[in-house]
């Protein structure tokens, strides 16, 4: 699993650890995510993980093969297996990171878009102890995300019983009662309303007391400029998100 680890100013064995997953939109790699949201104001290890089927772990046929699979079935060929694999590989990866970095303090999670769905699966489907959670441009209802993509590309998704069942598992508005700790969500007020903003509002209303929903004026879904694979200068909107997430995780 590829990763970028940014060290704290004063590392100790009790230093907190923040683990982040990137978007499929820019920033769409661990390197680009670390540049977009470096969280340099935190005295914590910040570790950015590469998601399955992206970056250095792209399928043998590259982006063309991935796009073919997405066109065949975005739910069962991409969203569900990507998040499932990311969650399954996390506990052993966390153990290795703690050993390599000598970082044994509290664990917090940061996810962008599909990375948010990964973080939510980890919260609800594993026994990993998590301190704080921050989600940016969050994908919290898979069916809403798929329908938004269908509208964007003009290609309706053909739902099946199997894909509906997968979407139900990845409906964290319906599963909000399983999320037992406050969550920060940062959205762009120009992001797709039905696909991202409205589901985030619904989840926020159902989350534990202390959760927060912050809208960034003028921001869309992405946090970096295209192509979003390499480290790039931080955008103005990403800088705003970075400050909000840093404040949340530092409390």
C-alpha cells in the first residue's frame, strides 16, 4: 500500500496519528492529497494512504481498463470493492504504521469523497478504535452518488438486486445510529446538491451531538486542480478546508 507520512514537529510515542484517504476526483492520489490538505498545524503524524485501484495500484490495463469496468457496473466493479478492500487492508497497515513510525497515540480519520465512505465503513464495520473523524466533500449515500454520476454523464445506471444491496450497505444516513462519535463534514456549496450536499445534511441531522457541518462558499467537489495526481500548490478552497479540519482534529 503506497503512503505518504508527514511527521509532527515533536514526535513522541504518544503523538496522535491521522490517517487520510484521497478522492477519485482531484486530489486523486496520496501524494496530491498530502499537498492539498497537509494539516501542518497539527502536532501529529499525518499519513495519506493510496486507495485500491488508483495510482500505483491501478489495474494492469490502466485507466482504460478501470473505465471499462466502471461503465459495466460502477457499484459492483468500483465503489463497493474499492472501499471494502481499503477497509480490509487497514488494520494490518495500521499496525505496521504504528511500528514503523513509533506512533501509538490516538487515531483520527480523514476522508475525501469516496475516501469518506471508506472511513465510514471502517467506523461501522471494524473494531478499530478511532478518536475523531473529518469528512470532506463526503460521499455518504452510494445510491445518491451513483445517481449524480448518471445525471452528469447522461448514462442511467441499471440497478440490480445485488447492486441495491451494496448501496444499502453503503447508505450511512440509514446507518447513522452505528456512528457513535461526533463527525465533522466539510462540503462545497457548489457541489452536486442531490449527490453530496443533501445526503450530508441528512447525515448531519442524524449524527451524535457535537457533530459539525461546514459549507465552503464557491467550492465544488474537488480539492485540487486537474490532473490531481502529483503534489500541486494548495488552492484557496483547500486552504480553507485545511484550516477547518486542523481545528477540528486538534480539539
